[in-house]
């Protein structure tokens, strides 16, 4: 029984069947990659997991509880954090403030009047945010406006913000898209380190096979909205169906 | 039944004015991404084009008429328009009588020029600025424009009647087989409706069937890409602004016989026209037209005394009530696109 | 100090100093000089400065922090005023319960309106708030006349007998603070200068300072940070497990309560309410005050409110005769010429000047008056420090 | 030019100078130093002219201001003296008021009660005005009147026609020369019955606010008393600009007369729309369809243009009156400004003169003394014939003009013609009349201020 169980999920947009019969099981404390050609339904699937989209059929269970019908912030509070393709951070806020917000969210929850009152005791939050910045090697940038940082730093900050909430499942949507090789390698190292040091499950959607094979312990290949294969990395490499799906696209 | 037909007529007529103003507002917003609070002022200036032309046509020299006296008992000064001298009294009177339709020809170039100047001189610099800045600067401009008009024309409404030939009303009732006098509608308002329909049709045709329009529509959908294609969007957008100004101006010219124009008529329409545009969906031309007619018709029905007997005060709030209901049930108005003006 | 950082505390001190010394600062010209026309140190206008300052500070908590542009904020001011005056008419002429009532009523109304309108964002939110305010105005003017007094509004009448008062027969009740009349003034004659210290003004000023202090605390608090985060990136906000809507609603209600406080104070200073207080132009006015002063800055809204109220009350009162008096030293022909040039912009033309000011500020000072002040300060510092560096006007947004 | 009407706090001109250089702080509640608010102690006295200078009534406000300036000129002995020469009271000498030169300050009401009060307060607090006058709507008049009552200065209302001003909202410190809704109804009804018969079905369109309500009530009551039937009364929003949806159903209702209880821009638009619909060319119940506008003004008639032709209404005063007072006023106003005065100009001019005269007769600027001098004061020669300032409600009672839009105007000012001068007896009512707030309405007691 995995921490994330996706069963028979289907999603239709007008005439387009974006997902059908998707079954997926992500083991706790593993790194699970979902790959597939463009238009395979990777992002749609991800959006179904975090509450942005509601699937037409099937179920999504996280740690034994259904996430369906919950809003993104509720699902987040259950322990799922998401890293976006283009870093979604608070550009107008400083790096430190960016880091403090998830710390508040972790401590006080989504919203309550009590939480607002709690906000005036911020010492523990500040400490936590600072140690998180240390962990991410960003302490020297704490007073910078987040928007003025490099893309790699933004990514690093976003991942750090997600980790600050101590999620049980971290979802990454093409975290290295548009990055230079050096930044990509840094990100791979960071993710490896996270996966090694923390009790955390990582599910990653990726296009870049270098990234996938450097990180993943388990891979699901998605094509035309359905999973083709789910297997260990070494078995995926030479799998004929996978080749077909990719070659069919690139040919 | 008669009452309902009548209110539908009323609604179409009101709606055509709303739709025309909202159309221009949406053109500017959709193409240039600018929230133009001075649009009502353009409508008002259009109306004052008609006033100005009729003033020009009645430019006079004074003759002292010894047979009459003025209010102080002095010999009266009588104004004789120059057009009398040029064309004779009968033709002169006819020309003056037709001042409003003639103003259409006068207003198109004037409004285009005003539009160009506004866009090049001011609006251009605000494309990349926050909407709040756009609102403030165009609101400031609207105040300036209306105060300038007030300085020259005063605060009082100025009667600008339709030509004699169009006064009176058409008896729809008799034509449809009802009793006479039950469903009558003024000729000029029928003309206004037809005129609005033509203008709206022309704008749509222009955008739909010309290359120019195609580029502009593409620009509305995705400005950056079109810019990347090496097409000079800026010049086209200037022209669009001029066009939108002309549409607002014509709406104003034709409106003068319906209500005597005054300097604050633009502000009176401003809030309403924004409500129409937003209900239609920001940036959607068909939405603006649809919302214009919808709100026009609902407003008309809400003003029926049978309705008011049940819900007193409904006529005061109907527009806003409808706006609230529509925006809560359809997040982006009737035909709005996602992501436009939601931040 | 007071839980503020040094810089903020200094700002608070400066504002407090300016507010408390306003009777001096606003009356810089001797009474018998022609410039006395520009003196603004009389109770009514000073009260308006601080009351509309409160209104704008509150508006800025919503708009400046969360970026939600409410176009119907005057409705809360109006509702607060109605609440306050009914309190005075029925219960007590003391201003404290009346102001309190204004805040509560406006807060409840803001909660209801915000609950509905905050389901949408951007211009859709603006139009929804506008719609609610316009409905309030239209109904207050017409069908709600029994409650609102309609066009003529509500005043305290000789027939009003508040429960907790012992008025003589026929006596018209007056707003007071434990017996101190709001209109009581202490006048100080210094040479040709006359300074008026008005009880009502100081009560309003204290309310303003408290509001300002609270605003600083909110701006600097984690709650303010959350609100800025909402403005910055709502997606990240919800994917960080925070629900943006109740945060925004809290800001909306706080902002509405500020408006209610302003409305209550207006009634306390001048016991009457009219429905125009809720018309869309009044809502527009607070937007303009905030943008004119500097959105998202602490002091900006107060400056903006002061600028607009000053023009409305001082500029509009300059008439042709006053001009003639000023320029009497010029030769007749030149005098008339100068007056012809100036006349369209003052007196009945004050709207024109206002419009031009809006345009100039937004074109040249995108950060509002605060940015103007900063540039001026930089220019002065730059000159002192080194002349070759020169003051370079920058367009970075004002903090 | 060196004309100076500029003023500042009257008291400073004398009292402050004595303390100059000494920087002596003087503390006083006004009671100890002054008998009443803004008591003029120098050689001048300041009046506050509070009129709409922006907004839709700006032109009306401008005309009021012209009249005020003319009145000040006359009071100070300038010009030809205008109606001071025809006024039945001869107390005014042309040497200012009580020998003090009259100065004035102006302000903008914006036709909003908040702005009007702010402006009036600045006149009282900053400029030391002893009397406030002006206004062009009842909302403003009621609001400013209440303020003057509180502050302890006299308020001489300008153009305000609602019953409330001297009805349920009457104040001891406030006075109105202008007529009101009740008088309009009472004056119009018999003339209408004479012109259109006693068997009419009327359809009312009423502006949805206080003035509209009182006017509708007054016209309904007096026409129904004549035998007319009221088919329907529909309220229209103040902010309405296009009245088509209200006018279109009128014919369907079987009504043969339309009463437009509208003023200002509302009236211009609704009348224009009604004429556009061709209502006046129609025949209903075998009678020609008629339109009535209870309150007329020349500026509004000008806005509506040719649409006013033949339409009945009432007005407080018209420049074509031929009594000596009116002639003198028209002459002096027309000579100065080049066109005849409006009724707003007339009422504000008269109010200023009446105030000045009352001060002279009372021998004091104290509001209570002035009020006493005005109460139950009878005068003549100010354009409306014999007039009574009734003490019970501070309302002037005088003849009311019923006018009609002129068919062939000879100039742009010659838009209305007087059909009948309804004698004052016919428009008289009891101070506790139900339309005037009933028995509950009370002036309160006059207030001399701090």
C-alpha cells in the first residue's frame, strides 16, 4: 500500500479524453518519476492530485484519505507540497519572508482567527525559517527581494519553502525545465540530498531523462492519458512500449 | 402584452446606447489593455461636437431691430445667422435643422484626431503601468475634459433637437394590429437603434474581415506573439484608439436629441458602461454588446409600475443587482476570458 | 518602542507631532495678509483632514497590501455614519458609543459584502463592490428614506430624546464627550495670528494616531506579510496550505471598520449624514487619495487625503474678488490679464486643477506624493554630499 | 482694480491688533467675549454665499452668486440701488449694514449636503461669516439650515422648494423666501382645472427623493380636490437620465395628463423624452394629452428648449413681471450682467436684502434679534407683491406665478409667460398642516451661538 494511491482516474475536457484509467501507487519514502511525451496527461494528473482539477472518475487516496473535492490548501495541509514548473514564489517579498510564510502555515494552519492572533508570536517561526534558509544555503540572501534572484535560486527557494512545511509527499513538476546544465545538476544534487536526509516521498514529473534516471527509484510512463508501464528504472530504459511511445512522437 | 412589447422596445433602445459605449470601452481595453475612465468623456465630447456644429451653423451677426425691444426696454438686437446670407433663409433653416445628422460627418474626423492625440500623447505611456495608474490618469483626464467643456458651454443642458422630419413617433401598435396609441415609439429612437446596430455590425465586420482587423484580434489574444512576428502593433493600436473614440463620439452625437447634452453626461454613463463591460466579460466584444442589450431590457422591465408595486425601489438597483448575480454565477461575466484583469 | 522598529517609531512621532501641532502648522499666514486665504487651520477642515486620513489608511490596508481594489468603500463610511447618528438620536449623545456603533455596523456590513465580493478578484471584485455601494446609495436616497432620511439625510432634532440624556424641552442635543462639546475651542491669539485648538479635532486626531499606529503594526506584522503574499502570488499561497480568502476578508473587514470609524467620527464632529456620502464618486475619492499619496506606503494615504480635502475646501473658496485683492499691486491691464489666466483653475474651476494634479502626479510621480518627497529628499541630500554626482531622478517604486 | 471684498475673521481686525507683539494668549469661550457667534466688531460684516459652483446646478449657482454680488453692491451704496428703492422698508441706507461695510465669502456646495456643510462651516469658523445663504436643492438647504441652527448664525435659504425646509425640518435660525411644493400644487390646480377641465386622469412621474415626494403629494392633493383622478404615480431614480421606459407606458394607462415631479436635469430629460414620444400630439379620452411641470425655472426651460412650449408650471418669480420692484431688479441686474435674472437670482437677492433690513430694524446682528425682526414681518416692493414672513414656520407667503412655456419666444430668455398670478390667500396653509410635518414640526428656539 503506497502513500499515494491513484485508482482508475479519468478526466475529460470537452471532446478530449485527457486521462483514462490511470492507476498509480507511490511507495512511501521513495522517489517516483512520471514520464511521458508531451500531451500525455502528466500535468493533468498532477493537477488532479493537488485539487486544482477534480477527476471525472476514480479515486485519489493520500495516506488512506481521499483528496477529491478538497481545495489546494486543504490538500497541502494534509501533507502534499507542490513545486511548479516555473517557480511560484512571492516575488515582492524578501527571501526571509518567503520562508516564513510556510512556517506559519505549518504552525497555524490554513486560517483561523486564532491563527491571526498567533501571528504576533513569531519567534519560533523566525528561528525555523532561518534554519531552513541555512539548510538551503540561502542565508546570505535573506534580505533580497525574491523576484530579483536567478532562476536556480528561485527554484531552490521554492523547494525550501515546500520543505519547511515538512510535507510527506513532495510533487515536482519539471523542476529543471529551462535550466542550464549546471543548475540542473545542482537541483539533482539537492533533491538527492533531500531524499536521503528526510523522511519524504518525492513524485516528480520530468521530461529530462538525465534527471529521471539520476533520481528515480520507480518510474511510470504515461502516454495518451493512460499508464503504459510502471517499473524500475533499469527495466524502463529498454522497454519496447516506451520506445514506441517516444519514437512515435519524435519520428 | 402591449406593455411588454413596449418595454422590449425600450430595452433595445437603451441597450443600443449602452452597447455602443461598452463596445468602444472594450475595444480599447481588449486591444491596448488600458482601463479608460475617460471613455465617458469621449462620449460627452461627441455630443458636444453636435452642439458645436449647431453653434457654428447658427453663427450670427446682430442687427438692431427698432420695432422690438429687449428685456430692458432698449431696441432689440436680432441675431441673423450667416447661413441665411449664404443659402437664403429657407435653406439656411433646413441646414440648421439638420445639424445633428450633419454632425456625424463633423464628429468622425474630430473624434479620430482626439483619439490619436490622446493615445500618442498620454495613453501610450501607460501600457505597461499598473491598472491603478491607468485609472487615475484617465480619470484625471476625464475631469479635465469635462471641466474644459463646462468652461466653454456652461453646466446647463443644451437642447439639440433632431430634424423636424424625425420628430413624433411611429405607431407599432397600429401596424401590429393592436389599438392605436398603445405601442408608440419615437422615430429618432428607432433611428438610434438602427444606427447603433449598423455601427456595431461595421466594427465586427471590420475586425472579422479585414487583415487589419485580423492582426488586431490576434493582438488582443496574444500581444507578445504578434509583436514578435514583426508586425507594428503600435500603429494599429493607435488607429484602434481613434476608432474607439469615434464610436463613442458617434454614440454621443446621435444621443443629443434624446437627452440634451451637458458636461457631466460622460460621468453619468461611466459607471454604467463599466458595469456593462464587466458583465459582458472584460475584453469580449460580443459580451459587451450582449450585456448592453440585456441590462437595457432588464432596466426597462424593472421600471414598469406593475413591477415596482411589488418590489419598490427595484428600478434603483436593478443594474447592480443583475451585475452581482451574473458575476457570482459566471465568474468572468457572460463571455469573458480567463485571466484577464483578474489580478 | 511600542513594538515598532526605530524607523517606524520615528515616522509615528513625526505624524503625531504634525497632527498635534496642526493648528499652528496649518495657519502659517497672518490673519490680515492676503495669504490667509490659504490657512487651513480651522476646526472643520482639520477634522476632515484626519478623518479622511483614517478612511484612506484603512482603504490602503486592503488595497495597498492585498491589491484588491474596492470601488465601493464609501458605503462603509456611510453605513458607519448612519449607525453612529442613530446611536446619538436614540441612546446617547456621547460620541464614544456612537463611534463604536459606527465601527461595529460598518464591520458587520463589510463582513457581509466582503463575504460575497471576495469570491472574485481583479476588476470583477471592483465592480461587485461598486455595485453594492451604488445599491446602498440608491436605496438610502429613496426607498429607505424612513431610516436614512433620504435626500435630506439625518440630523439631531429638537424632538430627539436620547435615552441617556437629560435635555431640556426643545433643546437640540449636541455631540459631546462626557459633557465636553465637540465644538468647544480654545483660541490663542499671537500677534496677528489666531490659532484654534478644537476639542473635536483633538479627539479625531487621537483616533487617527491610534489608527495610524495600528496600521503600522498591521503592515509590519506577519498578518500584513500574509496580505502582501496574497497580492504577490495567490497560487503559491494556496499551495502553501493557506486559505487566501479569509485573510483577505479579514483585511476587508478591518478596512471597513476603519471606514466605519471615519464615518462615526464625521457624525461626532458634525451631526448629520446624507446619502451622497455613499455615492460612487465618494468611493472614487478614497481611491484617488490613496494613489495620489502613494499606494502601499504608510503615510501616503494621509497625505493624499489632505491634498484633496485642501483643494476642495480652500481652492474652491477663492473667487474673483480675492484674486483682484492679491494682484491689486499690478497695473490694471496686467492685473486683469493675470486674473484671466488664473481664474479658470480656482473657485468654481477647482475640479480642473484636481484633474490636472491627478494627471501630473501619476505621469511624473508613479509612487504618488511619497515618491515626490523621497526624490526631493534625495535631491537635497545629493546636493549636500557631492555636486558632481547630481540628483538623478529614478523611477523605482516608492517603498 | 482695487475693489476689496475679501475678508477674514472680523474680530481680528480690531481685537488682535491691540495684542500685536505682546503675544498674549487669550483664552475665551465665546460667551465671555462675544454675545453671539462671529459678532462683527470691526468696520465690516461678512456674509457667506454658499452656492453650487460645480455639478449640474453650477449655472444656477452662478446666477445666485451674481445676485448676491449685486445685493452687496447695493447694500454698500453702489450701483443704482435696485430693489432697495422699491422696498417698503426704508431702514437700509446704502451704508452697509448697521454702518458696517458688507463683505462676503463664497463657497461651493457641490449640491451635496456634506460638501455644503463643510463649506458653510469654513465660512463660520474661518471667515467669521454672520449669515449663510444660498443653495440650490432642498437636501442642501435642510442640511445647512440645521448646521446654522447649531452654530448660531442665520440661514437665509436660496432655491429650495421642498415642503420640508420650512415643514418638518424647519429651524428657528432658518428662513425661506422661496415658495414650496404645497404652494405650487395649490396655485396650479385651479388654473389647470380652468384650462383642461375638471375631469382628467393624471399620471405622475416622481423623482424618488424627499422633494419629489412632497411635490407629488401636494399636486395630487390639490388636483384631486378639483376632481381629477390620479391613475398612477411612478417613482424614478434621481440618477436616471433616459426616461423612455417610464414614459412609454403612460398612454397605455388611459391617463390623459402627465405630471412630471422632476427638477433640474431630471426635468429637462423627462420633459424632452415625453415630447419626443409625441404624447402632446395624442388624444386620450377625447381630450388632448397634456404635460405639467409643477416647478419651473428659466434655466431648466432653456435646457429643455422648444419642448416647454405650452406646458404649465409654477415659478417663484419671473423677470417679465411689471411691478416696480421687479422692474428695478431686472434693470439693475440686466445692466450689470447683460441678461435678465433667474428666479434663483431673485430669491437670493431678496433674501440678502431682507436679512440686512432685519438687522437694521433690530439694531443688532444677534441671530435671535434678527429672527424676531423677520418673524411675522410684512413687506412689499420686492417683486412678489405684499409678502408675509410667517413667524410660525419662517416661510414667506406671497402670490404664486403660474406660467406656461411660451409659444413664440422673442429671445433666448423669453421662454415662459405668466398665465396667472395666484393670490396668496389661495396658497396659505396652517403651520401644522400634515404636509408640513403636522403638529410635531417645531422651530425649536433660536440660537445665538456660543
